């Protein structure tokens, strides 16, 4: 009896593990239309080709970090760094995280000059919009703030990726993120910068059962896995928009 | 009509004229569409008109509310004078205020539930929405002052302000309708030029700028008080119909490009971005207003006042909802909350979205039927007790539906 139990337990365990493994490899799948790279990251291309190094700054708010002792290593900026190192060996990758919680796009836009001076990044990933949606900031003000922030970075010669909100089904009826993500898309188009559509990507994962984003409880594993996938998806956007596939294929050979 | 102010130019319809059922029909439909649009991630909301042009159900709701307010209270003002009619209008504003605060209580219940039950570390940032809960002293007072307005709770505060300022507008409309409309357009223009709006909490302005949206409300009132008759020439011309149809088609094409960018060349998209975007909802963008006018023009062309289906059984549910718009609107906001809650707790699958949408609309119809039954019972009793000696209760809200 005991052996049967142990065997059953082991089998179950194995199945769960295999399932988790399958989920890990398959979960991050994103269709092409959600990662578009029509706008080129020229400074990134130059830095990778000539200097063999890439300095990236993530400027954002609470959804760019994870709490807890293993938070910093599991949040998407660290996962992005790991993914890029893997994809682009021979290139020195550094991702710094400049996160301050509860800041609006306007607050973050104001800090952009300092970011450029202090960190001298080749690329700034600007994650914003959630606090603006919570506080119901006027669309016009939000747009001006985005525009100014991107302009400041572009004037300093820094490449920019705009990153919109998370898909959070439980708070959907309380936080209307739609208009804000529309505005971010418009600014990204007008300023010719890539938009990392975190909202669309996470919604895709949720709709296709990759992740249960409806989960209410304290589930660190889910958060870590989602952030890992986001980090990898940004790495893909950077490689494609920076036209770094050549470096990547050279590395594979 | 012997009246203390004897209107010369504008004259409300003869009280014996039956109420225009088209108003109730389209307001009822607008209430259904608002309900569908308020459920987040609801695929059924693809059928609502906001996806096919610039304007949405809000325009229909505000226009018809202005029309019926003038229709109901204009008669009272003509028959019983300024003071009585103003008192009735302000009582109506008070009812809407109470309804709004009731909805706010439901919102507080929902957000408190989320605060207690939701602890997913992935969404720590989204939980900042609960900051409002940490300062109930400020949040609740700001809500009572109509400055703090949660998502999807912006229409009733607009309606309250519009009703509060309606007595002088109605007075002017009855004396010189054209002048009143001109004043309204002037306020709209000045508000746009100088960025006039009411302040909101925690920051910014009202989502529906009352100084801009009053134009649609007053225009509706103007139409009710003879304006529509004066527009008959324009409305019955084929050229007008052609222009309106063309405008709707262009708007449809542009709206299509929001969802399928491939239908439009990038050059045209760029041009649209530079020239016409954003189509501002807060300040009732002129393009939205024009879109509503075009929609209304085409509608009245094909659906005359005496359209037989208006009296059919099939359209009765929508008409019923439109006749009790305040209650049904509030119910719709509540049902949207409840529907989203069911999607979160049970399933967000497509069948669930369809089920919630259908059950929601059926609930709205049932509630409207119940309210109508109460009102009929009350009226019958009032008539029975006084043995027919007393006239039908002169309550404007009950005279063939509410304002």
C-alpha cells in the first residue's frame, strides 16, 4: 500500500513538475503583432556594434519591482539583463533600475534629465501610466508629460522604449487604463519610439491560459514567472528594434 | 394656452400630444449600451456605437435628457410659473444626487472587498487605488462634493449640474429660444477657449466638462421647445441626409482604423493625428457633436414619430427602460460592477460575458416594468380615493415618463 502511495505521489509530483516545465517554456510565447519593431533603436545598435556594451535604465514605478528578499533578482529589469546576456554574448550588458513608487508620468518626465546625466544610458525603458490612471490625470496633461519626457531623452541622444500598464483583471472596473494606453501608443508613434505593450501581452497570456492573472492570493511564484517572461519579451523587442539579430546569430555560430 | 409668460416664439407641444416614444426608445437603448460599455473586457460591447464612430451612448443620453427635461418642465413653467417649475427641477437634481451617492456607497463596498481579499504581489502598484480608502474623511467628503468620482461615475454628476442650472435656461428658452441656444454655444466656445472646467479630486478636472456638455443638453431642450419643428425644412432635405450619411461613413472608416490599422495608410493616420486627434470626450469635441447630429438626422429620417413598431411589443422593453432612465441608469452601473465581479470570481470566458450582458439587460427591463407597475398602482389609487374629482397628479415626473 505504502509503495503504491509513494509511487502515485511521485507520479503526481513528476506530472506537476513536467507541467510547470512546459508552462515555463510555452508560457512566454507572444505573437508577432504584439512585439512590433518598426522604429529602430539606433543608439542601441551603435553601442552594441562599436562599443560592445549596452547600458539600459528602467525608469518607472511600482510595477517595475517586486517586494521581498528575492524581489530585485526576480523583477523584470534583472530578468531582462539575464536574457540579453544570454542572447548577446560578448556584449557587456548593464540594466539599472530607477524606480520610485507612486509617481505620475509628469513626475517621471521631470527626472529624465537627471537620469541621462547620472546614468548615461544608451536606452531608457520608461514604464508609466498606472498612477496616472489611478489618479485620473487629464489625458492632455498625460500626453504632454509623455511627450516632454521622451523629447528630453531623445535630445540627449538616448533611445527610448515606452512601456504601458499591466493587465490587472481584478482592478479593471476601478482603474480605467484603456485611454491612457491609447495615449501612450499615440505618443510612441509621433515620437517614433517602440512601445512595449505590456497590457496587450499580459492580456494575451491571461486569455490563452498561460497565467492566471485573476489569482487573488499572495503568490510569489506567479509574480516571478510573469516578470521573467516580461524581461524576455523586452529583450526580444530590443534585439529586433536594435537590429541585433546579426550579433545574436554570430554568437550562436 | 393661457399662461403667465405666454411664450411667443417657443411653445411646448400641446399637452394632449402624446409623448414622442422615439425619445424613450433611444434613451432605453442608450442605457443598455452604457451598461455594456461599463463592463470591462466585455466582448459584447463590440456592438455598441462607440466602436463605429466618434460619439457614443453618452451623447444620446444627455441630448434626450435635455429634450425630456424641457418637454416636462417647460409645460410646468408655462402653466404654473417659474418658481414651481424651478422647485420641481431642483427636486429632480436632488434625486439624481441621492442616486449618485447610493452608487458611491456600492463602489466603496466593492473597493473595500478588494482591499480585504486581493493580495497578489504582481499587482502591488494597482493596489494604490486603495489609497482613497486610507483617508475616508477626505475621500467621502470629496465624493459628497462631487469632486471625487470613481471610474464610470461621471455621468450623474454632470446631469446634476445640468439640472441645477436648468431653470434660468428654460426661462430664457421659453422667451427667446434662439438667444438661449446662442448663449449656450457661447459658453461652450468660451469654455473651450479658456479651458474652463470644474475641479476634481485628487487632481485635474471633471471628466465630462459641464461647460461643454451643456451645449448638447440645451440643444436637446431647444429641439423640444419648437426647435425641431423649425429644423423640419433642413431635416427633410435630401442634401442633409446625404451629408449626414457621408459624415457617418467617414467616421466609421476612421473608427475602423483604430481597431484595424491596416485599413489606412500610415500617411493618413499621421495626418489624422496631427489634425483631428484627440477627439476629446471631456470637452465634447465638435467632431463628436457633429457625429451625434448626423446620427440623429439619419435616425429621424428613417424613423418617423408615427413609426408603427414604436407601439409593438418588441420595442416596448427598451421604451420602458427609457421612461425610467434614472433608476435604470443606476441599476446599469451597479450591474456592471456586479457583472465584473462575477467575471473575476467565476469565469471571464466569452460565454460568461454574453450571459452577464443578456442577464443584465433582462434585469434592467424587469426593474423598469416593476417601477412602471408601482407608478400605475399609485396613480390608480390617487384617482380612486378622490373619486375622479381630483385631476391626475400633476407630478411632472409621472406625466408620461420622467424627465
